[in-house]
């Protein structure tokens, strides 16, 4: 081999290595978040004052790859202080970004902006939530959202998934709906229960095609223990808190508590049908003490004949209620406009006396 041809083959090898390395290369993803005071329509008879990330509950999806650099600017437009804790991140070399007031940072005061910088050092189903007055802000003010970090090396089963469904569970206290700064202590009563901030009938169906491989990612975002049960299917529980299980197992009911996440994968193997999917903690399928309410959804197979008595016959369908569409959009921060709350109408000066 001449010196020249050696040089050529060496540089070709280097180029090939570069190409092979590109898909796994870390990227920097810069995002903007706000915290806003809005009123959330949780149920037909419950409008709730929340502190909403980017005006919505759950907060917007953050989707990145393992190893990415994340830069997130957070502006607090509310009347109280907050932080963001990135639940599941190891914060290797970035412990001041852990988002705990009085431990890693001063709280972000009203009107202030704080920038979080960290590496997506742990893949899986993660989440973010406020860490100030957590009983209220996380418990009953909707201060949480999903972070999905795709693993560099997914399992064979994970690679088959065609549809992601994210379910963030929480509870509400109608007595404290209007009172910022109160609620979610042992002296308060929760009387509404929700998935993605909505109680049936304000929840949404999950529309499926035969053959879809669905991954449900469950989040214990609030303070209660939930027991989600799927009709008509068995799933394989693959991950706990974003970590792969040594021995994945099959079930059709899954119990999880505050802070926990589980991933469960199943195949939509019916030709048609409607199959309910609900919290099996019986008290949770009520609203203000009346059945039905709470975390209830229906898997609706495409091509299923409609019935005049079907409860969601005329449903105004939101295909992104469970983040199904957002999860297909690649990487970055994705807002879900239909999960937004309503901004308070500013009273005109003096209008009260007109
Ligand atoms: Cu807060």
C-alpha cells in the first residue's frame, strides 16, 4: 500500500466512524418554560386555580436523548415562589440544578427567571415538579410534567412500540380550588381524582388500530396511590421509575404511589371494540362524592360500530390528551394547547364601581 492510499483509507475509516457516531451524539437542547396562574377545568363542576407550567396541566412534554445537554430557562409569572426538581436525573456534576429550595438553590421568586443546565444522564420515564410547598404545589396545584429520555440502547420490545400513552395521576380538593397557598394537608379532603388533570367525563378516549403496540407510562404525580386496570388486554411491565426491570412481568392491574413511574407495553390485539381503562381504587371513580368521575378512559378500536347509547358517542376528541402525538414529534419541548387552563380576566381599573 502506498503512503497516499494508506492516507485515503485511514481518512475514509475516520469518516465512517464519524457517520456511525452521529446518531448517538449528544445535542444541546435549549427550552423556555413559564409558570402561570390559570384556572383548570378539571371536571364539569370543578374549576381549579393552578400554577401551570406554560399555562397547562400536565406541563409540556420534554423529550430528549440520553446524553443530551439541556438548558431550560424558567420564568415565574405567579405570585408565589417555585423551583423545578428534575425527578430521576442524577445531576452528575450539576447538583445545584436539583431544584430543591434551601438545599441547592434559592426559590425562583415572582417575576424572576432561573436557568437549569444539566445532562440527560439517565434514560427513561422521568418527570419534573415544583419543590416549594410540595404538598400544595405538587399535590393540588398541577405543578408537574413529563420528561422522556430515550435510551441509547432500547430493548427489542421497546423498539416495537407504535404509540406512547402518558398518564399522570393526581387528586383535587374542591374546598381549596380558589385558595392559593392552602390545601393538601392531613386536614384536607380530596374529592376529585384525575388523569392528566381531568376527571371523567373531561378525560379522553384512546383511539387504537389493531396491531398497535402501546406503551403506557404511568406517573404517580399527586399524593394518592392508584391501581390502574385495563380491560381486554394484558401488558408487560418493563420499567420501574424509568429503570429496566431484571424480570419484566405480565399483569392487567398496576398499583403505584406518589413519585413512582411504571412502563407497561401491550398489543392492541382485538379486531374491534371499546374497552374501559380505569383506576380500580373504587373511591377514585367518583367526583364530589358521585359516580362516575375520575381517571376513566376508553380504548376505542378503529372501525368499531357506534352505538347511540355510547357515553362518548359525540366526544370532541383530543388525539394528544395522553401525549400520543407529541411523543412522535422528535426532540425538544412540546406544548399541548388543549391541556391549557384559562387565564384570569384582568379587571379594568374602576370597572367594579361603574
Ligand atoms: Cu411551586
